[in-house]
């Protein structure tokens, strides 16, 4: 009986530890790329990796957004209020997506850009949740990044509304 009790306690402790997600303290550190053999900022070859495989590699929050098109909560992303000079890459595969010069202060609660790297993204019509939207995806790895709307500033009039989790920023000073 005592033994059984200990097993139950241990199981409880174990499941709590499993759920614990360490807080990312440094937005500069590429935490997603460490155990990701597909991540490259120079290789532009198309990837065709199954979600089953990505699930083993990506952090759960990144997997949910990039591979299952979830959306991070507004005003919570690390790049929402962030204006350093550099480039934004796909957090899943390292593909170049945005330059900081196209980022603008938007009140929507997610990092917003008026222009994307044409070689970095592609678009898909998205009619989920009863809305008519345009989904933005990574050209190299097909991951979901966010949506693009036509209420952005000049010169393009576009607003790329992105999930911070899907992005990895590298400052010019780090290159
Ligand atoms: Zn990608």
C-alpha cells in the first residue's frame, strides 16, 4: 500500500515536470534550432518533412502554431514591441522572411510588417472560423506564419500579421 502511494506521488510529480516549459529569457538565442537538423539560414532547398517528424523536433508551442495553424495570444509575443535592426527568419527552418525595415508599430498585438521576402513566403486562401483571410506560409518548409491583410501602411498597403513564435530574429550586429 505504501509502495502504491509512492508510485502515485511519483507519477504526479513526473507529469508536472513534463508540463513545465522553461521561459525563454533571451529572444536573441535561437532556441528552436539546437536539435533541428533541417534548420539552415543558407540552404533554400524545399523541405518535405511530415508533421510526425516535426513534432519530435519542434517545441510544443512552435509546433502548434507552425504546423497546426494555431495563433499566439495577442500582445504576448516576444517581437510584438520590438524594433531592433536585423532580419527575421522562419523559426522552423531558418528561411529568410522579413527585414526589420518593413516592420511597423501596429496596434493589433502581433508583430506586423508591410512587406515580406518574396522568396520567403507564399499565400493560401483561408476560410476557417467563418472568415475570409489570406494565410502566409514559409516557402521552404510550409509552416504557418500568420495572415496578411490589406489595411497596412504605405508603400504596399499590406499588413503581415505574424506570430512571434514562428519568427527568429537575428540582429545585424550578430552577423
Ligand atoms: Zn520555414
